[in-house]
C-alpha cells in the first residue's frame, strides 16, 4: 500500500466510532480514578476558609500533606492557617496582607516538616 493511501485510510476510519446521527458526539469518557490529592482536600478546604490561597499555594500544600496521616495533616493545616492569619494581622498595608500571610505560612510549614 502506498504511504499516502495508508494515511487516507487512517483518516477515514478515525471517525468511525462516532455516532453518525449526532455529528461531533464523543465516545463516553471513563470516570477518573481517585488520586492521592483527593485525600487531602478537607485540609485544603479548612485552609481556604481562612486564607486566600492561589493555585501554587494549593500545589505547595498538597506536596507536603499528601503523605501525612489524617491527624498530622489536620494539625499542619491548622498551624498553616494560624501562621497566615497572625502574619496578615501584623501587616499594616492592606494590599500586602495576603503575601505576608502566605510567606509566613509557607515558612512555618517547611519548619514544621523539618522537625
């Protein structure tokens, strides 16, 4: 078979699995398996209630809490939130409060995990 004929054949059969009644319909997607990150979502929810997290904050916290036991992760989440709130309250400038809290909470978590 010629190379271009093979490509044409592949293109022709690529859409064969679609329903011909409804153009553009996709095959049913499989449900994703739960990952380890779903295990720590309650702790992230606790932190998010008290702190203004960014996407990178969530990643930072998940990387550190994913391997922790429930009780320890909960304590770390509580400590993280407290460190954030205390640093934000000490900051006088309103536009800097979240960054001050974020930096203090991240430093606190790193130190807590070193022990």
